[in-house]
């Protein structure tokens, strides 16, 4: 019997699926790419053919122009070469998927980026038991335990209502996090207009075109300082300390990210109101998922692999690290 998963090769530029001659989330242009989700470190331009969910393809087209894409719906199985491949929800951002592959009686699941807690903007993670689980580990340390999202949103609203002469400026990654913060605010009963930085406009529209309701949104460029007082403003993290923010009424600077658990990171960005809201699994979500899937082997990628590897070993699960390059932790 050959080594488990011997038909999958972890190369520096991505995961190569030999019997399908396909690459998963390659960092270099490839003839055939299977893309888990639209974040730019996973979905790059320039591939020959792209297999992805319709949402991910739409995101890629917004960013890179027309793709020679083949859409695959969640749970549809197709055969490529000698591999049966299926995309199932990963709960990370709109259209995000885990890739489930079967070949010679072995099932391998590539998680892509994922989280387990509910997110109103995308389908929930679906656990698929497998022989080999290839997991991300962005927050693969026991110190990373994300609090309840609703209570973080309540802290934001409390701060907003405590001084109506100021605005709360929330730094949030443009794809996924920004739209999630908006829908979480709506879910907490906040129906006032929300102002946005121009850089997230197209993605807001894309989310709405797939049925995600964002409520009343207004572009900051067409608003006066006075109008924005007492309101939430959403911008990509890069805009927080930029000249652009001078147009805002005395902003309380907030940032929504799993990294806000680390005080140092909040200070580096001059964040007054750190919100621990992440689109990645925290330590408990990672370990719960591995327990639930009960794989024979776990292969760990982008993140803090060491601690999770150790956890697997102490739970009698074989584990190893894959050293892939080109993944950033911006989409947190
Ligand atoms: Zn991502
Ligand atoms: Zn990632």
C-alpha cells in the first residue's frame, strides 16, 4: 500500500493534484487551477483554466478581468483526469470552498481558509470526514480564542452611541470582512446608513448581486463631515491612517481582525477600538474540526503549524507541515 495521499504533492507554489494535473490556489500562473476562494493570495490572475464556485469566479473577474472559468456549484461532483472533485462550503467568505477529492478509494480534503462560526454573508462550513485533511492554521495557537461576534459588535455600537459628534471608522479587509461587519451590525438592529470607502464599493455591489442584503450604504466621497458624525464608516485597513481619514469627523479608529487579540498589533495601527472578529478558525475551531473529521493524517499549511502539529500528535493523529509560499495573513 502506497503512502497515504501520495498522489498529492505539496510544492512551494501550491498543492499539485497529479492524477488531475491541477493546482490548488497556485501562487504562479498554471494551465489548470482550482481556486478555493477570492482572496488575492489564493486567487491569482493569469491561469489557463480556473475551476471555482460562481461567486469566486465573479470576484476574480472583478479583480482580474475575464477568466476562462468553469463554475462548479457546491456539492456538484465532477471528474477531472482520474479524480472526483467536489467543492463544499468553507464558511470563510462569499463563495469560499473546501475542495474534496477522491482517488483510488482515498479522500483528501483541502480546507482553504475556513471558520466554523456563523457568518450572515456566506454558507456555513460543511464537515466532510476524510483520510487526509489539509488545514490552514492562521490562528493555530491556544492563545487565539475569538470572542462571540455579537458582543464585539455591541462594543462597537456602544462606542458609537457614547459620542454622537464622532464617527467610528472600522478597518476591515475589503473582501468579506467589510460586508460581514455591515450584516452583523444589521443583525444587531443597527439600520442607520453606513458610510464606506470607495475601495470596497465594487465588492459591496458584488455581494448584493448574490443576494446578501447590506441595507443603506453611502459613499464617503459624497458626504460632509457633519453628515457622518454618529455613524459607522467602513474602510480597508490601509486607509485607517491615511490622509483620506481627515475628511471624517474625529474618527474613533477601530479594526476588525483576529490579530486584534495581540495588543502590539493594535498599537502598530493606532487602533483605539480593537475588535476581535476573524474569518479564520481560532484554536478551538481548528481542534474541534480535526476531532470531528477524524482524519488519519493532518497536513498543516499557512500559519503557526507547530502547536497544531503537536496537538495532533498528542491525539494520536499523524501530522506534518506543508511549506507553501505566498500566503499572506491579511484576510484575517
Ligand atoms: Zn482567505
Ligand atoms: Zn489564506
